[in-house]
């Protein structure tokens, strides 16, 4: 198990999934049991989310090392800088290192509700790029990834600004990128074109979330700010009332997106499967 970045050089397409640890007051065993199924699915890596400010840091590290050690799959651990001083980041990275985790997704994270203006405006790392630069300088053994946004990040005034900031992120040490989930592939292709024009050559994995219920779409759009094309809203209108039909249609929608991305030689597919390996299995068995 080494740098995940190297997989993009040796494989035509890198297949990965995102999973999340339980909240800090919840038992960890049921999540471990669920994630064990990834052993047979054998994705190229699993990424493990992190609460902004490190709210569930302990469980995130435990789940990441369980995946690496017991499931036998490479791990990309997310880390969010928004509530972090330099010292706290050092502690977090040291703990990762002690657990054999050397691939991190450097994220700024969203401002926690209980953070004051003073705390927010005086934070040690303003952007993910600031944290990436710090990690690259002080932890050269780590491989760093970053996030990108086919629908543009909600704080950026426009696409040009967002992609110019993405260039800073890559120049600061993020050697590959994972995109926010999107439902319209054209948005992803446009982002890639803009990146190419700016000379950003880091490989990008396309983030795909299979929508398996009408309710899930509402939550997802609120959290991610991703736009919903007519083809998907038509699918929800047609099947949303029936759970089984909706699940099937949502998975087919995701498979169609993936097939189209593969036909455009995308470098990676990152499935947001929300701790449901059975959904990853269904999609990967169709498209891999
Ligand atoms: P940044 O890269 O700092 O970007 C934020 C804004 O600042 C953007 O508008 C950007 O254009 C601008 N910007 C960036 N760099 C600069 C710069 N150098 N100078 C000026 N402006 C700049 N959140 C969690 O809490 N936990 C997770 O585990 C998690 N996982 C995620 C995984 C993926 C793949 C993605 C796409 C998002 C994830 N998020 C997670 C959400 C993420 O934390 C939010 O989207 C957050 O609002 C932005 O994080 P970022 O790292 O992209 O921030």
C-alpha cells in the first residue's frame, strides 16, 4: 500500500468509493461489518470522510485503519482544516502516520455553526491550498488530494475564479483531485476543459452519487449545491413514489453517467455510495 496517486499512472481508470465513519458517540462495529464487504468488491481505494473541526476524528482514523489493515483496500483519509490550528493539524497528521495512513484529501470544510466570526477570520489555514502547502512542506511522505466542483463551489463568484483557485490548490501540492458529485456530465467536461486551458494536469476522479430515493435527492442537493438536470427530475417524477422502482432507476441513471464518462476517458470514478457496498457492487459489476 503506497501512494494512491501512482494508481492513476498505472491504471486506465481508477475506481473508488466514499464511506463515512459513525458519529463519535455511536458504536463502530456495525460500520466495520458493513464495510468488510468491500474486500470482494476491491475498489482501488476508499475515501473516509471527516467531520469539520475533527468532530468524529477518532472514529475516522479507526475506520480508515480498519479498511487498510483488515479489509485490505487502500485508504484516502479526508481532513478538514476549518477548525484546526497548526498544532491540531500536526496531531491529526501524526495520528494518521502512526496508523499507516499516508494519503489525505485536504479540505477546508464548512464553517461549523458554533464558530464565531473572530475564530473563523483568524484561522490558521484559510483555504485547502494553505493546508496542502503546509502538509507538502512538513510531511513530504504524504500524498495529498484536493476537491473540485463541476457545478462550481458555491462561494466562488464564477467558474473562472473557481478554476483559478483550483490551480492554486494543485500548485500547493494536491497531486490528484476528486470532484463533488454531479448529475450532468457536461458540467464535468466543461470543468476539465477549463482546467486544461489553465494547464492543470492533475488527474481527476468524477464523483457520482446514485440517487436511490426521492428524499435522498433533496438532501443531496441542499448539502452539495449540485444542479439537477431535467432528465433526473423526470426520473424522480416518474419513479419517486415507488421505492423499488426509484432505486433501480437511480442506479441506472448513475450507470449511464459512468458509461458516458468512461467513453470520454475519465481518469477515475468515485462513487458516493454512503456505506452501501451493495450499490457499489451493482454499478461496478456493470461498468468495470
Ligand atoms: P477550498 O479549496 O478552500 O475552496 C473554498 C472556496 O474558496 C472556493 O470558492 C474556492 O474557489 C475558494 N478558494 C480556494 N482556494 C483559494 C485560494 N488559495 N485563494 C482564494 N480563494 C480560494 N466536508 C467535510 O466537512 N468533511 C468531508 O469529509 C468532506 N469531504 C468532501 C469530499 C469531496 C470530494 C468534496 C468535493 C467535498 C467534501 N467536503 C467535505 C465538503 C467541503 O469541505 C466543502 O465543499 C467546503 O465548502 C470547501 O472545501 P474545499 O476544500 O473545496 O475548500
